[in-house]
C-alpha cells in the first residue's frame, strides 16, 4: 500500500516485453486484476464477517453441504458487495490511462482514454470532436452508476455498522 501504483510501470513494461506480453490484452488485464484484488478482498471479507453464523448453522442442520451453504446462503447475501466491487473495478479500469499508455502501442488495442488523445495535435486541439468523444465515453459510466447506485451504497455501508 505504500508503493505508488505508477512506480510499477517501468518494471511491468520490461517484464512484459521480456515474456512477450507487451502489446497484448493480457498486458492490461493482469495489472488491472492484481491492483483491484486488494480492495475487492477487503470489501468482501468485511461484508462476510457481518453475516450471522446462525444462518449457516441453520442450513447445516437442514442438511446443506459446505458447497450448498456457499451457493445458496452466502452468495445471495453477498450480492450488494459483489455488485459494488464489480462497479468500482469497472470504473477504475474504464478510466485508467497510464498503464494503457505504456503497455499498449497497437491502435486496435487502445483503450477509450487513449483513443481520446487522438484529438490533441502538436499545435491544435479539435475541441468539438473531443467533447463529443468525452460524452460518448462517459455515457456507459453514468448508465452503470444510475442502474446500480443503490447497490453500491448498500454494499459500501453493509460492513460498517454492527447491530
């Protein structure tokens, strides 16, 4: 947590270049997953601690196996926190710029933030097309948030208060 995320750019670039992952989709997928896991684990773990043990014990008495308890009891109760982590991960990956700039060079693999830099030239900027591109780029984020905003708030506050 003390290491700035962007200090990993040069080592990742060298490493991915050596193993042949530079300029591939995996060059972005691996860091996104690795950097998103700590927050996901923290949120899910703190949420699962709030689930009363009595619920699982009742399912055990009813004859549920461990897999059935996880699938039919814990998983449905974790929907708010899972949707929260999915939305937060989506937003961080959607808006991420530095890793995509360094690890992707092929134009067909560039992310949307990289694509928006095409409107900036050395001496001029096409502001009308840039603003249109920004609106198009922000629409999915706004729609995802509007659809799932109640679940985000519910998932973020679920582990905060003990009854």
